[in-house]
C-alpha cells in the first residue's frame, strides 16, 4: 500500500504544482528552460505512474474491503465510461465538444474516477480513484483563476467532433472487449 501511496503522491503531486504553486512552476520552467522542465516533469510523472500501477497491483493481492457495491453498478460504470473516451479525444481535437466542456480531459478523469468508485470498494480503489477525482476537481477549480497554458492539439475543424466520437467509441470497444482485461487484469464482460 505504501508504494501505491508514494506513486499517487509523486504522480498527482507533480501534476498539482500548477494548482497550488503556479508562479513557482513558471519560475522553475523558465529557469530550467522548457525542454528540461518538460523532461523532468515527464520522468517524475513516469516514475510516479509506474509506482502507482505496481502499488495498486500489489494492494489488490491483499484487499481491504471498505464497501461492497451492488452488482448493478457494473452496468452503470459501462454507461458512464462511454463518453470518457470521447472526451479524451475531444481534448486534442478542438470542436464543439471541447468548447462545451471547456476542459474535456479533466471531465473525462472525473467521470472515469467516479465510475470506478461506484463499482470498486477496496481501500486501494478508493485511494487510486478518489485521488484522481480529487485532483481533477481541484485542477478544474484552479483553472478558473489561472491562465491555462496552451495544449498541443489538432487544428480546429468541423470534423473534429466526429473524429472524437468515432475514435472514442472505438477505444471504448477495445477496452471493453480486450484491453481492460489485458492491461488491468479484470475483464469488463463476463468471460
């Protein structure tokens, strides 16, 4: 459980610098130069991500039950996850979806985390998904009072929404049918 916690602190911590210390983040990036800052940010994020993945996998071997979700929540999760992949693609494909959601990546993280909290009641689940939900909520709130840095994205096009929906639905299908079992070790559909 300590590896999971350390990974969450490192991964979400590095992603929370802009929330809690945007001026310091900008000073560090300016002092290091953009490429060194991005490199350090990426390395620390990757280390944190690997730690949280390994820590989560280890914690699942010795589960601590906090609550037992009813069986029907599996169906609710499948429904809630449907727009998550579309929102992820919409974050990088500017169109009406991105305009209406303002921050589709954060909306996707919040919905993903909430959905998984509804269907998983182990301590490791609450730490992982609750941590990401809290980070996404705080980041969204902080974006109302700080300037958002530009995100590299495709050029705006009227076809971007269609591309986000098609790619999102294809990714959703891949996760439901195969990738969730391969990457997470848990099948979405009964085997």
